[in-house]
């Protein structure tokens, strides 16, 4: 809950697709606030792997998304996330 009190962010519950064009990845996801599509420009700087399978992702517009535990996602979603890290 600290994440929510510090930032306006959404929690990713499902990853539908991640595609890449010219080094920019486009994510299509379901969050606790509904469907979202966003771009991540620099994976190394904007996708942070934290302890216990937690991810913090910042999109090109500065919006923040959280995956509290990648191991709780579906196998397909988890595989997509792991291709980006």
C-alpha cells in the first residue's frame, strides 16, 4: 500500500501483449483500474525488478504501474513480463 500512497499508479493483473518497435515496447494490460496500453522507452531504467518478484514500471508519460508478484500472474503473462527483463 505504500506504493499507492506515494504515487498515482495502477496494479497490473494481466498482461495481454508486449510488442516492440524500434526499442520501444508497447504493453497491453488489465489493471485494477481497467484496461491500459502504454509505452516503455528504456527498459533498463523504467522496469525495476524488486525483491519477491515485484516490478515497478514507469511508462513514457511518467505513469507508474506495479506488479506486486510476477509469480501470481498467469503463466502467459509471466512469460511476457520475463521477456522484458
